[in-house]
């Protein structure tokens, strides 16, 4: 079956106990240089990177491709030096003074009519995409179908957990790259790779392990998300 949406990969680093940030939701700085290089490689392989407003507020910036080899590879593939960087947010409540808006990347905003209001007469975003459900939420599937129409074939999702949960519910994720870092963060309220309401076990998305790499003290796990299938569930 032809897939009329971009191939979508979630790329996240997490603690050994499955947290992507501490209980204060501080910027996650526990990944090593190897993890940063891995993330940059995934970004360089993408036509667009997508992240939620919470992730952008935490860091204030986005990661750009700076490695000369990766830049040369994109040039040889007739692609621009940087992928499009897309912020997805219902409210689009962002500070226009953060460093992100001065970085040399193409910026798009995926939001609702309400979220677009502040930004429509401003120059920070090259495109403002409005895809709404009847109840005023972001229509994720329609947005992903639009991305395919504008020649975005590969997307890297960089967080956070609420966005990943939304994309899982919309069934638009294909793969996960999870870096397990040697630190324990704990905290009942610390964010995890998948937030939202959660899944009952028998209805939980299933993964197929494609690859495992160890670099010093970190483990890089590459998973394929299995498509939903008909299963027998207990009563």
C-alpha cells in the first residue's frame, strides 16, 4: 500500500529509568557527544524535523546540521543545508525573542486558528500551517498528508512525550531511535518518551527491534513500530 505521508522517526535520549527530562522538565543535557552526533545524523537524513512547543521552550534553540560530511551529503542529494524545522503547538505560545528565531533554518508552525493569530502578520515563520479538527484540535493526519504533498518524505520527531503520544494515536510513526543514557532521574512527574493517557497492555503499540549499538556507556536502540493487527484480546 502506498503511504501518503512522510516516513516518521522519533529520536529521543532517555535516562536508564525511562525519563527524557528531570521532574522540573529542565533541558536534557545527559546525552554524550556520541548521542549528539547520532541526533545530528538523524536530522541530516530528514527533510523536516518536528518538535512540540514545550521542547522548544525548554531549549530555546534547535539542533542544526554542522558536520561537514553531513552537509556535503545533503548537497550531493540536492537538498538544502538544513531541513525544515517545524514547531507543532495548539496555542503557539512562544517567545519571539528566543535564539531559535535567529538560527539559520527555515521555520514552519503547525497550529490551530487560535494559535496562528499572533504569528500571521510576523516574519518569524516561513509558513503557518493550520489543520484543525471540528473540536479545534490539530488534525495530525491531515497535516502529515500535506507534508507529503510538499515533498517532505522523511520526518524526524524530537519530542516531547505528549507530541509522541499524539502521533502514536494518529498512527503516523514508523520508527524509534532511543538512546539509553547511564543516569537515573526518577520522579513520578518527570516526562517519558510517551506521555498522554497511556495504553492498556493488550492494546499497546508493539515494537520490533531492528538494531542495537553500544558506544561507551550509552545504548542506541532502533525500533520499527508494528502496524496494528487483528488480535485476540482477553475479556
